C-alpha cells in the first residue's frame, strides 16, 4: 500500500555548499540519501514530494559540518499481510517463484501455487497447467496475495500465494 | 507485575487490539501510550516510566489469552463437536510443518519461524532456507522430472577446470602481450581471453569449453560450484554462459557452502545418486569422492603454475594452449557421454534404482582392463604397497596389481630402468613405463600409448 507521509531527518552538509544554493544542495542531498531506501517502520521511500521546513542549522565543532533538521513529505510503499498485489515474475525454480512489485520481493512457494500447475525445467523454467493453457515464467505478470511480511531495517521480505480465487497470471509475455 | 497479568480486565480482547495497534502505528503512539496505560491501570503507581515492563506484560497476557482460547476449543470439540469449523481452522494452522522459510517466515503459511533447521540456499535468493524433509521431497520430485528428460546433474568447478584466472598485478613481463590480445567484453560468446579491469583480473577460458557446455547441457542439469567468492563466480558465469541458458541461478560459491574449505552436495537440490562432479581438487569433495571425476589442472598463467609449485614455463609464456580436439575437456566430454548412455541405455529398465556412482566406477574399470602391473622402485621401501595411491588408482582403473613378476604381467611401472624388475621387463618384452602412465590414463580416462612414457636411465649410472 502507498502512503503519503511527513518524515524528518537530520542532514549534515559540508561547508563548501554554504551560499546562495544551500537549500538546493540540501534538497538534492536529501533525495540522494533517502529515495530508494527502506525503513522498518515505513517501508520503502519511493519519492520525496516536497520539503515542509528546514530548521536551524547547528555547526559541528571541529569539522565545520552543519546539521539541519529537515521535514519532508514523501510517498512510501509498505506491503501488508492480506494485501493483493500485482507483481512481475523474476525467477522461477523448483521451489516456487520470485516476483517483484516495485522494490518489494515476494516469494510464492510451490505449496501456494495451485496443485494443477506443475514445474517444467529447461532453459526457461515455468509452472504450467496440465492442458498448457496457463503458464508462469520469467516476466509473467501475476496477481497475488501477501500472507506474510517481514520488514527489516534495509529490506522487506514477503511471502505470497496464488492459491485462491481470482489470483494467478494476469498477463503472459509470450502472448503479446 | 503479577497483579497486572492476573487482573481480569486485561484479558479482554480489546486490550489485545490496543497493544497490536501500539506496535503497528507510527511514533506518536509511543508518546501517548504511557498515558493510556496509566488510565487503564490506576491501581498501579509504579507504571509511569516502565514502558518495557508494560509491553512484556501485554505479551504475556496475549499468550495467556491464546492458550485459554485453545484449551476452550479443545474442550468444546471433545465434548460435543459443535464448533467444527473453528477447530478445523486451528488444525490447519497447526499442521503446517514449516517446510522452509524466506526471510524468517514459513513460505507455506506465512508465520514467523524461529528455529534454525535445514540448509540455507543463499545462492538462489538471500534469506531462503529449506528444511531437510522439504529438500528430500524436492529432490525426489525433481529426480523423476529429470529422468523423464534423460538428464543427470553435473557440478562444475571453475578455476583450473573450466578456466584459469590471474590478478593483473601477477602478470609477468613475458605475459604483458596478453593485455593487447584480450577479447572484447561486448560479445563474450566468441572470445576466450578476457581482461576484467574492474576486478583487476584476467581470465582465460579453457579451450573447448563452449562446445563442452553446449553438449553437456543436453545430458545434464549443470551447476557451478567454486571456492571463489560470489561476485567472482557470477562474473565467470557471465563469461561462460552469456545467454544464461545453462546456469540459471545455479551458481554456488564458497559463501554458500555449509562447511569451510569443503564443497558439499547438501546445497545442491539433486539426489546424490544422480550427480557427477568435475573438479581438479580431490580434497574439496571428501564426502563425495565417488561422484567425482578428477580433472587435469588447467594452468594458463604463470602465476597459477607458481602457485602450485611448478617451475616450468606456463602456456601463456610459451604462447601455447591446450589442444581443442584432444584437450582435457574434450576427453572428459567423451566420458560423460559414455556414462550417460550407459546409465540410460545399457543397464536395463530400472532407472529409479540406478546409481551414477556405480556407473562411474564401471566406466573407470574399463580403462586399464586386462593389464597386470608390477611396481618397481615406485613406493618407498617398507611402505604397505597396496595402500599407495598409485596402487589404488591402478586398481580403480581396472588393472590388477602384483608385488612380484610372473609371466602373466603385462606392464612394469618404474622410475628407474636399472632395477631388477625393469631389466626383466626389457628381457621379457613387457612394457616398461613411467608411473605417469597410470596418472595420465586416470586423467584422460584412456589407456595411453606406452611408448610415450619411457623410463629414463637412472642418475646413478650416469
């Protein structure tokens, strides 16, 4: 799920950036530091949408660096248990398949793939129904349900299932 | 504390829900929660500062509630069986054996799993761990699949087996010419000598490696298993398999093994009875020697020769290379084909019970079949002869070893043409060969022409 929230961060800025463009430097550094990272509490920071306020800078003794408390708005993405997601398959093997929805990696094990789909090895490993009408392979798009998440300081692990009504392949790359 | 846990008010589920919210919601809740707690538990004065204790007691409460509920359910079901649906659900949850986990969660039921059983499969994906029973299950289902496709497993080592690498700083002046001859990294499928500047390395693929991989991929599901680190292994896999058709996520490096300085088949999802290994280092596979086909080491760079204590000039210095059609890879491919056809075609219909290790032994035994060997001045005196590696090697190759000469002997193995047995061999017109004759036959899986391994006159007589 996506959220638009306000976060705060203390930014350290090198003295060489002090001047007319201080604010621009600060914001570009903020984007570089924060976008694409993951925090256990909020999930992935997708994009910074605006800066609410920049507090008073505090000069550090010795180094000359200045610390600014910055409040910014951003879009974060955090998967939840029970959520339905659409994801792209990245790897298929005999244990199941891995799919990604944006920055989130989801593992769907063969226990949670419908029983009528069987693993086929080869240079393009895939899961296929016995009549061959449905196939999951690399780059397939699937709709899945998250049944478990673990959010670490740096990454998010998700377990998904397609063994339920209205879940499974929604777009097969070979038919395009 | 005991007061809190025992107080009946707190075993209600709404309290539970509040605790859940506390954990899930953002930082504001941290500020507000002590207040809430204080309101709730007016009787307790010590609560103010002790958030940790609060949390702990909350957790205990929750556990207690769960236990209560489950016992209730059991009682109900045993007495009447009225709430069948409810019990069914709980049974289903309990029954999950947690076959494996991804990121610390069972990949079947999504619950967090704590115990550290099973084997980590980090080379497939970080955080993936599979329990032993599940591994067995996967192996046996995969085996059926594999046999249907007439394939076996093949584990390939990288260094000195499929290629040879050296650090750029270890190139000596005579090898500097290689830098200008390196092939382009744009289209690696054609070249064989690569300079990987970002890794400070130069890599030479063994001659015949591409046809080898292509043909082997039709008979085997192939893995790379190297003692190198992960980035190196992946880089080499890119060179060997630019189209990613052979080693799809089957690259195992030393970071993925379960034992230090050892390679093991426990991280390979294939049944041991169907695995063949190509490696140049026997010691790495102490537990799986029967699966191993030992390779002659490929030393292209001078640094690699020195590393193994050879003082001869390297192939790179001689501007030479192994022969494409008769090199080690070409001869081992013939062996692989032989084993494959024996496994699937010559040994009857009972595929499931077959063991490739037995087949490997049988093929090996054909090499020196019918030879009767006598060793002369090969083993140190008093050394138990039948314990020597050459003796064992000869027997594995199908030869018969004797300690004394007799008319049925066909070969005398000696390092010295002046010994009694050597002279006997010359007189009786038997073959007199160097011990390297056996070793070469072992590497090349073929009986070698005897005249290529003459025994030199000893230094003593010179």
